[in-house]
């Protein structure tokens, strides 16, 4: 089984002992991404801006892995407040306009660095 670490400066670096993503057997598995702006430790204000930044971060990681959002097969969305679902969903739909991946969305008590949304993805390489 092959295993390759994916790392890019175009997305926030890991804030713990994990990789931005791992490629294994034709798939790339991303770590959960928050809306942290690359090169900073800042989060944009609000769930709309954070969702956009999360998806930009995922796009950068997938690009570094040699794939893209159009090859995502599954995502998991973590929301601090399920009341933000409609807002997150509208932004998410912009990034996955055709044949969107399978998805789970759950509400969680708290996310790292005070984030309002976190998304992880599995994609084909």
C-alpha cells in the first residue's frame, strides 16, 4: 500500500501532530479544515466567510495532491451551530455545483481555534 503526505503553503499548516492530507491507494484523505487564512492564525468573521475559506483551503490541498474539488467523493461538515446550516449549504453548493459528493453534516459543541465550521474530504487522485 502506498502512502504519501501532502503539504502545501497555500493552506493552513497543521496545528497539531497531523498532516494536511494523505494520499493512499488512489484516494486523498484531507484533515479537517477550518477557515484559518493561510500564513496567519486568523479566522474571518462569520460562518459565510469561514465556509468560503474552508473550501478554498480544501481546494489548495487537493490541488497539491494532484486532484480537485470535482473529484471529491465524500465530505464531512462539522458546524458549531446547526442554525448555520442554510448559510453553509448555500456556499458549499457554489463549490460543488454539479454532482456533489456524498456528505454528512453534524453539529459539534466546539471546534479548534473557535471556528464555526470545519470540513474534511475524501477525493480520487
